[in-house]
């Protein structure tokens, strides 16, 4: 099979359309669902920002019909405000084209040169492994590629998927369970942009999420989520066609005690969405706020995204509290992901 590695042409509608198709194939293989994106939405997700710059290379295969098709991609991302010694890298290959050395070619011809060019000593990456696979198995593609990059396993995450819709009776039961400890705390919800009056305190929640993330031995500097940064994230998310359902917990004194978000792409044919960050501030734990917020947000899904059939989330394997909440809601293990880091000499 003839494979060529080249930079993605961000201005090319043909390139972006093929990348959208690759994303759909990957989601279908992983989660049994897709979130189709328009060319404009996919292009927006690939753009750099004032807070990071990213670059994409693609693997192009000659098809039997004589045309060319994008069958793999490699990303590099450079943070611009924090983690200034880190370069994040990632590689993906179409499920139908695995086992032909495409991942290795992407590492050798795209990622290694990009790492060298970045001048950054710390390399960070994530790789998928089966739910029941040996995380240290040397033959797993993720481990083989990490070994070529000189990276070591630093943490392990578990991806769980929830079949939708959730039974309203289960949500009623879990809401009643949360109410037993809720006391004078209240749950507030909104969609998409954070209300102006909540921008600063919401930024504190987002930073605390990074500070508390149980990522074991990963080296990571938590960013400052200023109002400007939050608005930049929201604008980028909107251009990418993503809606954000947010629930927050309000303490008796009116301050924020926690938050949770669900991201869903707007449009036809979207069947998979993403349960994103959930946090309870340290001083407010023990009131079942995580459960209360997630129940409130999951209850909104039936009306907000009636076509959605699966919701996916990730947890560190050393976060039993959030895992317990997710399992009560019906999330089940779908796969695992290894977090790799290292300071290789390439």
C-alpha cells in the first residue's frame, strides 16, 4: 500500500471533508455512534488559538479506484500560556487501514520532526487500549508507538459509555438519593455561554478541576481560566457546532460549589455526545453534589438532544468517587486510555 505523509491543507474543503469522514469512522468503531460535522465546523476545531497552536499531518493512501483518501492523522499541540516546555502529540489511523505501518509512518515522518522543531523537552500523549487488555502489553499499538517516541506510562484512564435515553425512573431515584444530603445547596443550569455575572467564579471551578485531576505521575501545570479565556473557548466551541449543557451547585451562601458539563454537536445524525468535566470544590464535598448535578444535566438531554444514543466520559482509574456516580447512572466500561510522557532524545 502506497502511503504519503503530508501536512493537512486547512484551506482545502476536500481535505477537511475527508478528515470529517475519518473522525466519523473512528467514533463509529469506538462508541457505536457518530457526531457528523460540517466542513466549517471541522475546520474551526482544527484552528489554533491565543492559548495554543496546533498542527495536523495526514496519511494519504492510494485507493484501488485510483484516487487518494486520508486514512490517518497526526496532531501536535503547543500550549502558549502554561506548560511551555510541553508538546502534546497524537496519532490516529482509520480502523480499516490498521496493521499496514501507517501509525509508524505518522510517528517517523510527522511527529518526531515536529517534536524536534518545537524545541520542547517534555512530550505528552494518550493512547487507546482494549477494556480488558494488559496496559503493559508490548504489542499494543499505543505502547509500541509510545516506545518509539521514548515515552513511559504515567497514568491510566477508563472510558465509559452510557446508553440513552436514561430511564426517568432511575433519574427520579438518584435525585431522591442526592436530596438526602443536599441540604440548602441548589442546582443551577444554563446552556452554552457562561452568564456574565458568573464568569470569574466559573473560571475558579475550571482551574480547580485541573488542580484536582487525579492524573498520577503526569506533569501538568493547571491553567488560569480568565473571563477572556472562557469566552475564547466558548466561541471556538460554537464555531465547531458544539452545544454545552452546564449544571452548577450553589452553596447556601450563593458561591459556586461545583460544576458539570455535557457537550453535544448540533445537527442531524448526531448519536454520540460527551460527558465532560465534573468537579465539587474540596470544602463542599460530602453533600452528593456530583450526583445531584449529573442527574440534573442528564435529565435535560432527552429534550436537548433527542437523537442522542450514547454519552461517553473518562475517569482516572484512581477516582472511585466519580466512577461510583457514573456507574449509578448506568455508564459501563468501553475502553481504557494510557497517558504517556517522557523527555526523549529524538
